[in-house]
């Protein structure tokens, strides 16, 4: 319960995933990460950790806590230290696929947690996110992805970060040597630090400045623009990510999002190989396209009841009537902070053209007279498979 309320073990969950990769990764491996709810946030945080700090060589357990502290730091000195740490000790890692179901904006129910590069990460090749149209609890606001902020203030901040790196990366590495007494790589001469395939770090920064491209000190030369798709589905939190009904239930809203995610994984060619027998048991076709068989299953599943926790468990209303701080991002990418009582309001969809799964339209046109609890500008939605 404490983990649910305060997200005390979030750091441990991220570090566990990082340690597994550190111990098992081999050149040529493809990394794919999946998660639901808080696990979705953990998946995105792990991808962000890999992007900002890179992956340590095997058996560097003692360096993991230090690397994680650098990952969480967002001050100028921390960014410089992290850039030097990654350049010197870690390998650059690309995540092939991140698939998440209904990432919530506040990982802890009572105390929210935020980590860098969970909202945008150019080190992810393909990002897929299934979102709930009907979840409306105060502490289950959706955490959207890939909303760049285009403001003069941000441009000025990026320029300041660039100048800081240009001036101080070498000095930052000296500070790192002093702070790290048990480095696996040992002390490295400053001139040698910037030799080899990753050199010269400062020259790359200068080249970016000359071309007018923004630069953040934690980024490497190889920048990959993620293929991002977020799709809204009927149902509440557990109806989209699973867990709202017993495993033995034959038809469920959660089946729709699962089939969609499997198709996206197959279409991305990210390297995941599914067990044919397991797919058959789940009535999922091993195809990147939505087959007639799956259309028939979707048409049945989309009419199943919605599992609303605010209706089933009245204790959730305590957080609805308590005045709380919360943040949200508009369609222009600007963040806002509000304070007040949530009172079970539906989610606000800020995307000017949100992607709805076709089964949402099917449910709306059915005898159920379904109307999603989410709030958006009617007629702007795009229906996708």
C-alpha cells in the first residue's frame, strides 16, 4: 500500500530493469520494454535512464546508484556530469520498442513522482500507448508522450545548456573522478577521454551550434526520432490495461488493446517473437494487420461492461473531494498547474486530432448509447485500427 501511495519503490523497479540489461545485454540485442499503469511509467523511466546515461558494462553494480542519481538530476552541473559519465563509461543504447497501457501522470497516489525523459525520448525507435477514455480518478490522469514545447524560453534554456557543455564538460569529468572512488574504468587522461569513436565531444557541440540545431548535453550524436502513436480505447484504467475481470473471462474490453499492441509489435519488426500457441490461446492472430477474425472478436469485446472504480469502491472519492495540486499539458505543449477538487471529472484530451480505436465508434453507435467520459472537441477524432 505504501508503494501505491508514495511510489517508494519506483527507483528500485527502474534499477532492477537496468541491472538486468547490464548483466544480459550483448551487442546486437534489441531492447523492447512493456508496462501498464505504474509499470508503464517504470518502462518509460527505464528507457529514459538508458537514453540519458547509457548502459554500464556488465558487473558494474557499484556504479548503478551513482548513474541513477545523475539520471535524476536536471541542474546544469548534473547534466554536464551525466554527459561525461556516459561518454566515458557507458555505451549508447537504442530502445527498439516501448509499449505501454494507460501511463498515469502521478505514479504515487498521495505523492507524485516524475523522472527525466518519460514524456519524450529520442532514443526510442517505436512508442505505442493505449489510453483510457473513461478513467476519471484524480490520481489517474494520463501521462501523454512526445509533446515538444516550442517557446522562446525553451530555446534560451537550450542555448544556455549548450554553452555550459562547451565550457565545462572536461571540468565536469574531473569532478566525476573525484566523486567516484571505485570506477571500473579507472582514471582516464583528459585528452584520451575524447579520442576514439565518440570523439570529439566538444567539436560535435560546435557543429550543432553552427547548423542552428538545439543541443541538450545528455544527447549523443545519433538522434533517432521516435515513431509515436497514442490511441484511445473505451473503458477505464483496468479495462484498457487488464485486470478488471478474472483471467477466465472470455470477452473483455482489455482484449482489444492487447490485440492492437501485438499487431503494432509485429508491424514494427522490433525483434519480438511471439509463441504461436500462446497467441492462439489468447485468440490473437500473428498478423500486422487487423484480420476479419479479430474484427469479429473486437465487435463482441467492445460491448462489454466498463469497470469503474469510482462506482465500485467509494473510498476513491476521498481523493476526488480533497483539494489537490495537479499539472496538465495543453495542445501547444505548455504546462499548467491547477489546485482544486477533481470531483470525478473526465480526462481532458489535448491532442487536436486524437486517435480513437474503431471499436469506440462501434460502442457509441450501439444500443448502449455509450458516451466517453473524456472531454475533447467532437469531430476532431481520427478512428484507427
